[in-house]
């Protein structure tokens, strides 16, 4: 996808567009999409679980849950992690993420790196998984990562094809300026994430706008 999908100058914000949609009484969004009170543009969706003697069924995503956002899901990915693995923090200039954890439990962390955002540098931590079934919508410019608390599977959909890592930018998981409480001191990181820099060491032109 070659165009940014964030609101352009003069257009309504994600939140404004959502409120306009929800005023239309002819449309119902079920389950209720919940806007983050901490980071603008982050949304969570309680996933309803239907269970009987045969097993379980869950509807994990609907495009109609996010009618105020102009995006197209182009690729779906799966990440399996062992307990103690930490992935991130990652951010993108072109990519929106939608996360769902069908197996295990993770501690997901986000930080708003958009200087133009009213929630700039705000953070949010969520524990999601089988005991707290949530879909999480993460907009462009919000750095994100997760710690696997158990054996865990993360399924995520994005609006861009993988480009070899060109839009896979990173910030150190333990950046003191961000000061996230992961609850661990020595997680298992990939070689790439070990090289992620502190915010103060990243040139401004490499950060979200």
C-alpha cells in the first residue's frame, strides 16, 4: 500500500470519525469497539466466545468494526513465542496492525510516538489472551511490542505486504524515556531487537510524524 491512511489535514480524527459513525442509528457495531482512554487511535474489541460440548467458536475480526478507518488488510501473520520472549518495540510509517491472541497470554505494550498526537508519548499495557479475549487495533506511529507470559500465539493482520523490514522500525524495549513496566528484567530478545536504539539516539526523520 503506497498511501498513508492517517487522517489528512482538515479531516476528522479516528475518534471523530468513529463518533460520527456511531451516531448513525441504522448501524450496530457488535461487539462494542472501545476507544483507548490513553492513546488516540488505539481500539480494543471484546471477542465473544461461543462454547459448547464440541468446542469453541469466535469471530475475531470484521471490517465493519472499524468503518471510520480507511484501510485494507493485505497480509495475515502468525507469531509463536515461548514464555519470557519479548518482541519489540516496533513502529511503522505505513502499517496498521490488528492483533488477536488465540493461544496463551501476552503482555502487550504500546507508546504513542506521533508528535502531532494529543496523546504523544502516552503508554498503555494490556494483558490479552485466552482469558481476556481482545482484538487490538494499533494505528500508524504507535510503537508496540509484547512479552509472552506463557507459550503464546499472536495472529495479526496488516495493511501492507512485508517489504524486507524497510518499514520495521524499532525502539529499545527498556528505553528509560518511555519507562514501560514489563515486569521482567532480562527477557529473551531477537538479535535485531537487541540493536533497537533509545529514542534520544534515533534521528527525528526516522521517527513518526
